[in-house]
C-alpha cells in the first residue's frame, strides 16, 4: 500500500470541486478526480501533475447508485486505499414549490443527497481498513437557513447535515470524521447566470464584502481533511463571508 493518502473528490471537473482537488494535491494527496466529463477531468489531472502532484481520473455519474459504487471500488483497487472523501458534485433545478415537478425534486435529491450516502457507505469500508478517514460533504447555506425557489436543493443540502452528524457518531470510534462545509455564494458556473444587480445585493448581505471564490471552500476542506483535524467531527462550517452566521 502506498504511503500517500488518497482523496476522492466528486465534481472535480470545474468550480469548487476543481479547486478542492488542486488544493488536496498541493497538500500531498493522490487525488481521484470524479465527474461525468473525461476531458475536463484530464485537464485537472494535467494541472496537478504539472505542479508535481498526483491525480487519477475516474468518470462516473454520481446519480447512478450502482455505477457510482462500482467507481468507488475501482478507485480503491487502482489506488490501493481511500482515506479522504469529498462529496462535492451537485446540481440545481430551482423553482417555486407550487410549480416544482416530481422529476426536478427527485433528480436533485438523487444527485445531491443519495449519491453522498452511496459514496460514504462504499468508502467507509476502505477507511475502516486503513484505520483513518476524513469525510467532507459540501452542503450550502440554503440547507442551513433555506432559500425561496430551492425546496429540492435546500432539502438535499439540509439532509447532508443530518447524514453527516449520524456518520460522525457511527464511525467516530474508527478514527473517521465526517463534517460539512456549507458555501454561501461562490462564483462558479452554477452562479454565473445571476444578474449583476442580484450579485451586488447578495454582496451587501455579507460581513466580508465580496463574493466567495472556490479557493475559499478548498481551504476549509484542506483543514478538515488534515491528519491533525481528528478531533473535529459532526460540524457544519459555513464558508459564506459571514452571510448567515448560523
Ligand atoms: P458547478 O456547476 O460549477 O460544478 C458542478 C460539478 O459537479 C461539476 O464538476 C460536475 O461535473 C459535477 N456533477 C454534477 N452532476 C454530476 C453527476 N450526476 N455525476 C458526476 N458529477 C456531477 O458547481 P459548483 O462548483 O458551484 O458547486 C459545487 C458544489 O458546491 C455543489 O454541491 C453545490 O451545490 C455546492 N455549492 C455551490 C455554491 C455556489 O455558490 N457555487 C453555493 C453553495 C453550495 P460534470 O458536469 O463533469 O459531471
């Protein structure tokens, strides 16, 4: 078994997941990059390798339980171990609740919540074998305080908080921690469609008067996945410029 800790990051092809992957590679992790798009994942791998780090690409649709669980087993068998799991892949399908379709509800719950359950169940076995684990689930301040137009998304992201506290309690005795990072408003593809005046308004709600960048989230994930972060578990850290202070 390699001495290098392995970190599996979902949604690593762009945005926050890409920044997390780059940061964990800088921290000396061998990063397993997971998303549906091989091309962008390959670019992230090249960036990591160019900086002297280690990364491998695994394409998977996290919303497909069986295929995703198989991908996690492939990561474990190809890289020999899974020490760190960052469940970051996520989507939005916004709409007011009176008009929200069953399909939009189910798709967001499946992609943003059920996939994390599937990943934790599969990866925890490998962490137990290695007697070490760090799990970070990327939620959202929408899951902490709610957000009009995001019933499906807020429910999934709030669900991650309950899931994480339970995993923290079940696996704490095995030296496995499970925490949540809840970003506020981070400039990525997910938020690029918002009009400038809405972004200005959001910025005014923040104690630190700027929108977040993906590296702000990556820094929190780096901290929670460190070897010496072993006494922090079941926590939710809002990385939101002081927007919610929940
Ligand atoms: P982006 O839309 O920029 O990126 C989403 C990532 O998730 C992509 O890498 C995408 O990869 C991957 N992904 C989406 N669906 C699937 C799927 N079914 N299977 C595998 N991978 C998938 O989003 P952000 O970087 O902005 O968001 C990352 C996380 O942070 C999400 O969970 C989001 O909810 C959360 N968040 C973001 C906030 C923000 O302001 N940006 C605020 C609060 C939370 P690909 O398309 O290649 O499959």
